[in-house]
C-alpha cells in the first residue's frame, strides 16, 4: 500500500526526520490561509499523486506570490497530471501540498527496501539525488552505495559512515550528524511500520546548512496491514488502477501487464508458468491473474469479469488445475460472468484435475463458445494464434 507524500512527511515529522513546513489544500480557497502559515516566498506547490516523476511533468511548481500560488493550484486540480510514470492520459489530482521553498545546496538519494536475494533490508544512498534512481543505476552505477542491514544487529553507526565517506566531498561534521540521524530514524520507521519501501529523493542540504527531506515515499507491506491498522486508513483506492482495485475487493491476485492475452489461472506458480508459455508462443500476457487455490464461484466470476472489462484483451486463456478449486466451480463461475458480460474475444480453456468431467460438461452444455486445449503448450499456441 502506497502512501502519499503529505502522509509520508507527517510520519517523518513524528519520527524526527526534518521536512519542510507544509500545508495540504483541496481547493484554491484554502491557498491564502496556507501561505500565511508557511514562511516564504518562495513556496513550492506539489501535486499529491502516487506516481513519481512529478517534477518532470509539471507537478512541482515554485511560486512567489499568492496569485501565482492560486493559479498553480488551480492548474494542477483542473487537468490530469502526466509524468514519465503515468499513462498518456495522466492521473487526476485531488490534493495539493504547499511547502516552504528551500535553497538547495546538495541533493542526495536515500532509500530503504528489502533485497530479496540477500534476504536483508538494504539502505541505498547516492550523491546523484533528485534524479530517477533507476536512471542513475543504469548510467552511473558507481554513484550508488548500498549497505545491507543485519536484522540481528539492526542499523549500525559505522554503516552510515561507510555511506557518507563514499561522497566525493564530505560534508561538515554538523551536517554529517544530521544525515546519520535521518538514516537511523529511517531504519526505525522502516521496521516499525512494516515498510517495503521508504524513499527520500531528494534529501537535501540547504544553503543555510540544514538537512531536509524534500520528497517522501512510503510503501507499506500489504501482508502487514492487519497489524498496521492506523496506516490502513491512509489507503487511497482512487490512486489505483480500476481493475486492480476491483481485484483487491475480491482478494484476487491481479497485476496489469502490457500485452493483449488475458489469462485466468489458479495458483501463482501456474500463473507464472502460463505467462512464460504465452510468451514462448510469441504472444504477450495482458495480466497476471491468480484466482487462488480456494477460489469461490463468485471470485471466478469477478476474475473473468475483470479480464472481460480490459479493452486491450484480444483473446483469453483459462488455465485451471483443479485441486482444492474444483473444475465444476470454475465452469459455473465462468458461465455466470459470461451471462452478465458479452464475450466478444476467443476463449481457450484448459482444465485438468478435480471434477474435470463435470466442469467440461457444464461448459459444453452452455452456449459459451470456446476452444479446448489438451495441454498447456497447446493452449498457449492456440491463444497466441488468435491475435
Ligand atoms: P518527484 O519528481 O515526483 O520525485 O517530486 P519531488 O518532490 O522530488 O520534486 C522534484 C524536484 O523539484 C526536486 O528534485 C527538486 O529539485 C525540486 N524541488 C522540490 N522542492 C523544492 C524546493 O523547496 N526548492 C527548490 N529549489 N526546488 C525544489
Ligand atoms: Mn522525488
């Protein structure tokens, strides 16, 4: 679950990580009051959307008076924001953060995530702050430093020194203390809130010698939300892809991809294998959809509906290995969805396992048109041929 910048900064502040003074506004009426409470000019007006790259897309604007601030807020709320990380249609902006402007002397990148291959939390630091870290990693990997955190010892002060002494020019002792304090507090926050990502880009040193988190990004591990109840209320479902949101409501593991073959599969491993064979057959999957081992008829219906609602999908492959999920339950769910939504694209079905005969019978006796594949590779070849 992703948090907005203003939500992340509130948490930073509570944990003692310095952030610029700021105020959230929902309309132009609130701008004057906000400016009166924040020192400036200049002020910085920032669109609050989950997508990054706002700076490049005009979502971060520096303003010098009330008039400029009002027109910047108005412009942001009026039209969808397009950034390198959104689609061409962009995303609607419903909230704007107004902050005190900072005189930037240096910009750093500081991030923390779990490195799955090392099986350890990892702190990532770079003197190339303010730029997209993926780009820095691709072009100038030598500018990125990492420290793995041993979960038994936690973050150690020497690790902060390792990162900071790797800088081309080492800051003054006072600023070093500021930066090490941010690193220590960030690790505390990462653990306490069950984060999968905490990112400050840029973390700046101002001309006045202050350390400040100019941007803030926190992602909470969804699997920990049961014990992070306060954070769960910060969820903003409107920021999610509508089909992913619908999938979330029914506990379906659904991820949108770029291709045009819709796939409905039970089990994450089988879903991965199905995507592999679709690619092997020369086609591209439009989604990953694992309905899960114990899917109910209703979940199957919703899963199939999600794929039918995706207008990019040109053919659908249903690949089910019935174990706990019985093939007759699957068949009834698919027919229920097909009754409510017209199926206008070719449908390929591969069924095996528990109650497969009755599942096939139910499908055959319906008016649903579909092709039957004997095995997985035949299914993939059949579906690839349809597009
Ligand atoms: P992102 O593009 O979505 O990551 O948004 P950021 O919050 O990182 O803002 C983009 C850029 O705007 C930053 O890298 C800074 O260079 C610039 N910026 C943000 N706040 C300020 C500020 O207070 N003063 C100045 N001069 N620049 C700022
Ligand atoms: Mn940023």
